[in-house]
């Protein structure tokens, strides 16, 4: 197809997108598979859902993945050309997507979904260069708007998985807590990268294939000057009946093998552990039986995950050496000051599992 490339992200499912760079193609450039889209796909739970919203569908890559386990899919975007290619991709892949043109949630007002996935146009820039990545909104407000209003469009026991950029000033977590607060949902926010203004601007100028960049770069750096940098990562929400929802924000910068090690099982395991760590009283934790995670190696002063998020948790060597013993929880909680807090953290990380 002239000017288009065809990719096969899933056997039998075909994705149409533009060849070349955004600079060459123009403002309505349609991006195909990217590291960001593959990360979102890796994070998305693949259990059966009745309904899903692919917010900012672009080429429709997330909808192709969703078609494997979701009954009804709605995909939205502001870019009419992206919707056209997503429609053609769905046709040749033999699936149905309800595609709608509009910004943010405006085309699904009054509707709710079991799952929402979103790889938004989150790039933070003084002016919008390319529609697929620049929302043309002030600062990081497009990501904030999407996250803060998500719960209104989620069913009970619903999930929301979103990639985002955020401006950093002092502690990056403070800004994200404000985004999450209106949702009333349990939340897990992970910062994967932190870039300086210089690194951030160069990254996106290169990504767009921008050649005449001196003036753009100067204005962009001035725009980001009041901040300490820009963060990139994911925001996951789970809507459940909890009077005091838990919110955990952390940095996970280590390399992750998305191709051979999908993150969705780790995400579900993490939320299950976080629910237990948050909901159980101290005596309930001590009364229960817990076992070591089978994919964790205890070595020296470190517990190392060999799958999932590949965490490495540094602990006292005596704690590590007793990790696989049946009385580990009771021994740690009584032998160490703050031992029960350590146990809670290991449960939240999924390093201790209910027997």
C-alpha cells in the first residue's frame, strides 16, 4: 500500500500505519507499533471483559489486542485519518471496533466500561507539532484530565491503564497524587524514566524527524525551564469497594523484557498483594500462612525477582536467609523493629503470597 506499512502485532491481526517520519508525512501522521504502545499492551490485563474503551486509539493497535478477550470495543480519536486506518485494520483483521471521533471522553459521556486503556498524546510542548503525540493543551493537563475523570467511565471492578508524561517539580509524586485523588480508586503509579528538559526536547525532536529545530528547541526549553524535568511511566487504577483506597507511587527504572515477559500478570499480582497489605490488620497478617514467591531468588542481602518487574529488594542477610522458611513472617515481625511493615511491603510486592 502506497505510503503505508502493514504490521502483524498478533497472528492474523494486521495494523496499517504511515511509513516515514511525522515531519515527512504531516500533522495527521498515524504511528504504528512503538515501544510505548507495546508497553501498554504488555500491561493490559488479558482476562475476559465485556466492554473496553481504547481512548486515543490512533492506528488501533490496542484494539487489535483487545479483540482477543473483549466482547465490545469502543475506540476514540481526534484524528480522522487515524480512525480511517484503524477501520481498515479492523476490516482486514476480521474484527469490529466502534470507532468515534472526538476529544478525551466527549464521545462516551454516560457510558461505562470494564476496561479503559489509553496511550494519549502526552508530549509536553509549547505548541502542538503532530496530532498523534501533541494534545495542544497546557503542560501535562491532557494526562491529568484523562486520569482524574477516569472513574466516571469505569464499571465497578473496572480497570484503567494509561501511559503518561508529567512535569516534575520537587517530589514527582505530589503532582500525581493530585491527579488520582478525584477517582476514589486504588492506584499504582510507576515512573520508568526521568529526563532533563534538554534530553526530553531532543528525544521528541528526533522522534518527529524535525530538521529545522533551533527556534523550536529554544522555545521548548524556555517552556520547561520552571521544572526539574519530565517523568514517563504508567498509571493503573482499579475501582473497587474500599472506603480508604490505597495509592502507591514508585520508580522502577530497570530494563523489562516486554516481548517474552508480559507485565499484565505482574500488574494483577501486584494489586492483589497491595489489597492484602492495605486491608489486613497486623494480627490478621500474623494469623495467615504465607509462602515465598516461586520466582524469587534469595541471595546474600537481596531478594531478586526472576520474572515480572524483576525487583531487587535489599534486606538484612538474616531476613533473606530465612525467606523460604515456614515461620518467616512471625520471625521477622518479632525479631525486627518495624518488622510488620517490612512484611506488608513484601506482600505488596508479591514476594510473599497467601499459602
